[in-house]
C-alpha cells in the first residue's frame, strides 16, 4: 500500500466517494471533515498529497492551500466552486491542480497519479520528455520532431522549459508571464498567447487541436505528458 492521501471534505457522501476512488488507485487514505482535523492530520500523517474541498465549516479551505504547501504537501483542490478567480487564487498559492465537482473519477485518479509522479525524486529534474514524435531534451536544450531539429525563439524555449518542468500541472498566466517575461509583464497575456501559438505550430501534430499544451480557459496552461516516464526521467 502506498503513502496515505489526505482527503478533506465536510460532505459525508463526497468523502465516501473520494475514499473509494483513491483506494481503488491503490492508496491508503486518511480523512478530515474540517480545517482543524485536516491540519492535525497534515502535521502528524505527513501525506504527500491532499484532496481539499474549499467549503469547510470552520474556515475557508483556501487558507489551507498555503498551509499545506508550506508543509510540503501537494494540494489538489476538489471543489464545487467554479469561479475563475477562486481557481487562480488556489493555484497561485501553490495548489498543484484544481478539479471541479462533479468530477470524472478516472480523470481525478489520473491527476492524482500525475501529482504523485511530480514528487518522486527522479522527477526533481526533468531531462527528457517524449511527446508523440517530439523529443524534448531539456538538459541539452534540444528539441526534435521525427528526428529533425525544431528551433524555438528564446522566450518560446523558456516557456516550454517551464511547462515541462511542471509537466501535468496547471501554471497560471501570471506565473508563466512572471517567470518568462518578468514581474512587470504579469498582465501581458497577449505575449503568452503569441508564444504558445508559435510553439504549437512547431510541435503539435494538429496545432488547431492541441494535445500537448492544453489551455485552461481563463487560468493558464499545462503540458500534458504520457503517464509512462520517458528516457531520462
């Protein structure tokens, strides 16, 4: 049995469903129905990942996102709150992912697996990613498609590198702009759109229907990678 996953939700039927889904994925589970219990378990059980509802009876779950991440726990928010500003706030505070209720159980498990993979020691540094016929060798700063070199502009490469080093995780527009273009450009979303469009033209099989760089409307982007690790991971 793998490490315990912390599930925090005050609705008994949702808690039962989440427990069943996570246990089906082969994980032990610890549960809490309020923020106080959740913090206690976070400190005593040291879970690698927490599935966190935001609508808790004793506090706003958004407060726990920062507290959990400060404890080294990866947070997947599982909430009925579908407001873009709530999603951005949680992700900017360090949440690894955000899933809106009602959710597809298989998708939730896939996101949990991706979050757990991002924590494994061998993923501290991503060297090579294989995306279909595209090979990203980030250590060598080299990109090939069907064994032919792909040339990216410096900002395009920096953006793809950042997404690859957080593969599977949503990065907000502000996070991407801050890291690639600098803090003064956090609101210049058009810079980001132009760069993403250019990268897609060079690496996506069908740029108009992207499968690698996925847009999370109003929030940001994530790089989708196969679940099986590529060479060098």
